[in-house]
């Protein structure tokens, strides 16, 4: 293998790495190639660990887009807030971090971290999410005690507002229209034109014009990225400058510049609202059932730590979130009760199932250890037995 071939091989490997994005478990990612059909993708199990996994964007032109969303990581109530519990790798994680509004003195975002009174309270999915969480906490902190309940309801409604989501997506496409063209041109230049030119004329005769072409394209992409990022995420100056420099210096990163903008675009919004907008009705119905089960049958946790404050806040938030979610489904023609009907047995030995994860069991009674000891329920065809 010649040095030039090795150079292009290394460039292709770097580009393949740039196509991969890391997401934590519980994230919902949406991927498209030509912009018409969207696919709901979960973080990979084979290329991941107990915290998350990789999702790969389409590597070939027209490169497509990659979106991500996750449920709001905090439970809010008029009295205070806490980090909600989650299920990762079949192990229930219960955060003991909570605070009343009166105890909060200072809150700020530092990259992905939400810093509360000088200590890291939460690590968000992205700097965009961290900034939005801080904005919400400050809004509720500064609000009067009697107004907080309405403010919380308003913020929760924003996460499923289809009108706002459509407007934001339309604005994103307008802001990145030129960026799409230049990133695809750069891909063609790097992986098609350059190898062909070097094969025909030799490396020594054409390396300089090829290098200049790449420099012009990466400079253009970095400027277009900076402009779009400033309009989409006006407060994230440090992140914007860092990405600007990286894109300017790395052609492989520059090709995926639109992914850098699209991944955190809807990080504040509920995954189900994005599923409704981008995916098929069948996928929407399937995901709706998943989220209804998650809200109606929360996983249990065992802890020796005093958690009365946490339980009160979490119970308030879970009830409000469940009501908001099910009202959203009813407006879109889905009946929550129909979505959580018992499944049919996979075989004659199955007698019960977990109402949360829908795993089936051969015993009539028991608990699902994967869901923190949730009680089992009878399967559809075994209720009358």
C-alpha cells in the first residue's frame, strides 16, 4: 500500500468515526438519509456499555440528518426538584439528589453540567440541554410559590408542542440549506475527485489545487456552521467557537457539521412528540404504548436513604407527566387503555407478564426483578383460566 493510499484509508477511518454519535440509554434517535423516511433508532448494545451506545448517521451523500430526544431528567414540583430515577442495564438507579426552591442560591450551566451552588448536580445530554435546564430552574426559582404549579405545567406542555417542533425544524432546514450543499461537495471532493485526480495526474502534480479546494470548502462550512449555530443556540458561545475551530481544521468533521447542529436541536422535547412528527403511525403507536407503560408502572427502587422529600416530588411529577402524555395521545387518536392491553402468551407455559417491560413468565405470581420488583400480571389468554 502506497503512502497516498494509506492517507486516504486513515481519512476514511476518521470519517467513519465522525459518523458515529454516542447517546445514553433512554435516548430516542431519529435518522434519515434522503429526508423523507425517518427511522427510530436506539443506542446500540453491541457498540456500547451500561451507560449508552453508538448510533451511526448515513455516511454517503446526501448524508441525511440525525436527531435525538430524551425525557426531561428532572422531576419538578411547587416545593422542589430532584433527579428522576431511570432504568439502565436492568439496574434501577435512584438519585438521592433533590432540593427545595428556597435552598437554591445559584445555578448555572458549565458545558453539559448543571452546577447547583458550586456542585455538579446533573450531567445533561448536551450543553443545549444543560442550558435549557438551568433556564427552567431559574424561571421556577424566581417565580412566586403560588405560580410555580402553572409554570411547571407550561414547561411540560412545551415538550410536546407539535407547532413549536415544526417551526423549529423548518427554521433548521432554512438555516442549513447551504451547509447541506457544501458538506456534500466536500465529501465528493475528498473521496471521489481527489483519488481520481491523483490516479490520473499523480500526487505531485495535483496535491496543491486539491488541498486549496479542501481548505476553501472547510472554511466555508465552518463559517456557515458558526452562523447557523448562533441563530439556533445563541447562548452557547464557548461550544460554538470550539466546534468552529474543529470543523475548520478537520475535513472529516466538517462533512458531518450538520449532525453537530441537528443532534441537540430537540433535546428538550419529548421523544414521543418527535415520533409523531417524523415517524410512521405504526412506530408512533408502538412508542406510545412504551411510554404509557413507563408512566403507569414506574419501576420500584430499594434504598435505605430517607426519601420522603424525593418521593413527594417524584409522585407529583409522575402524575402530571402521565396526565399530559395521555392527553396528548387522546388528541392524536390513541386510547391509552388500548395501548397497555395484556399481550398474548408466546407459548403455553407463559402465564404472567411484567406490565412495564412486557417480559413473560411461567409462574402465575411473582415479581419482575429487572423492573425493581414490579408485581406480575396475568396474560391475555390466561385471565379466565
